[in-house]
C-alpha cells in the first residue's frame, strides 16, 4: 500500500496530542508495510514519516527543491522524516510550478491519501487527489485545509449535475487517527 500524507507544515506550534496522533499513524502504517509518500517537509508529514521509519517503513519525500541545498536553504525543509528524497524542482521553474509538480508526482503513485490539517498547499494537493479520483481520508480533528476542503466538496457535491466530475473519487471524513486506522483495516489495501 502506498499512502500519501498531506498536512500542516507551517511553523505553528503543534500540540503534544497532534504530534502523538501523527506518530501513531506512522507507526500503524509501518506495521502494515505501507510505503509513505510525503512532501519532504515539516509538520505532520514529518512526524508521520519519522514514526514510520522507526517502524521499518520506507518514506519517499518529494521535494520542490532542485537539490539538497535548495531543499534546506530556500524551502527550509528538513532531511529527516524520509528515507529517500526525490528532488522535483528544476532550474528556471517558478516556485509554484515546483510545488505543483511535486504534488502531482506524489499523487500519481498513491493508493490512498490522508490529510491532517494544512493550508494552501494541502488544499491544492487534496484538489489534485480529487481530480485523480483517489481515496481521500480527511482527518477533521486537525482543522485547517481539511475542514475547508470538505466544506467545498459538500457545497459542490450538493449542486453537481455532472457525476463524471467526481465519479471514482472517494472522500472519507473522520474525526481521529483511530478512525483512519479502522478504515484502513476494513479496506484491506494490499
């Protein structure tokens, strides 16, 4: 199973409970032998990644940076939380293009996407996942982009007259990491 983790990477102070939930998810995914895909960034994806690595999983980070130096200096992203980093950025590309390419590449390989909080980047990644018709688990207990994406989804879903727009995308909304684990157990992803 390949799982993309989206989520809050801003420099806010994360609560001990948020960090513990992120780590619990990483530990669980490692116990299932999942390969984790992240944006090689700070915050919730990093906490999930570090716990998954400690549990023996592979965590592939997709960096918008050109190389390790760019990843660290321009984007201020860490190197830990990933067992391998794919540098997606290209010289001459606008920074937004680098982020967009990163999000599309991560999404392309994912079996399922899980979102914990987040801001504009997470919202964009969720929209891409929706268009790619992925299974998306939104963990509401983390707030942020997850809440806003769900509200937008509900708004358009109630008015949508063309089912092809989201036919195949599956949006699952939960309140906790415990519910994520329960869903993953029931879905029996390989």
